[in-house]
């Protein structure tokens, strides 16, 4: 627990530079809980809901921006990814939008939502194996500006996706 508090204190000090370390290390309960909750609320990887398609793509949404990638199940099924063709920035996408190739197979890449591509992960294009080592963090594929939020309703949350994987014959 102490390690977590120290890490969160370092993060909070960087994020809220006007706050001194001495002030943060004064462990009165209201201050600690206030700063810990600020750190947690500002942490990007916590409490982000991920939605999935039946084709094993995932999306997280922040505002009107969706970050898209493939699931752990998909990257394991593909094997070592050696090539990633991602959609170009500025392109409008609806369904099929790229391709992934591995030592085992090639697979089309589908977007769970339609919209305009605002960023692609160039690091993945240079080092496609990031998909295998970090499919949910560093191995994301592209970001899209959503134009039809209703499309999210047709996607599975993590619990439903895990149930789908149990019933998937493939």
C-alpha cells in the first residue's frame, strides 16, 4: 500500500505542480483521500470501459474519440504479427479499414464504429509485434472521431465478450 501511495504522490506532484511534496506527505486522512482520488480520476488506464465486436476488435471511448485495437484472443489466434496496414489519417471509415498479417495468416481489420480517422499508431506500423505484447495499451491501432454513437449499443461489454468467447466454436 505504501508503494502505491508513493507512486500516486509522485504522479499527483507532477500533475498538480503547485502542490508541495511536504504537503502531500502530511498524511491526514482528508488530504490523502483527496489527492488519491484526484490521481485515480486522472489516470487514463483506470475505469475505462472497453467494448468488443464479434470479430474481436475493441474500442474505448473518451468524449467523441474512440481508440481501436484487437483483443488478446485475436492476437493469440493470429500469432506473431509481422505487418499492420492501418487506415490513413483523415480517411472516413465504416467497416473494413486495414489488414494485419502474421506468420500464420492474414486478416482484414474492421472498425467497430464509423467515423474519421484522426490518428494511427505509427509505432505499431513500425513494430507490429507490439500488438502481441501489449494489445490493449501500446498496441492500439488507430483513433477515430465517432459520428454515430448509436453504433456503440451493438457492441459487447467485457463481461458479455468473455461469455461470447466461451460459446465461440472457433
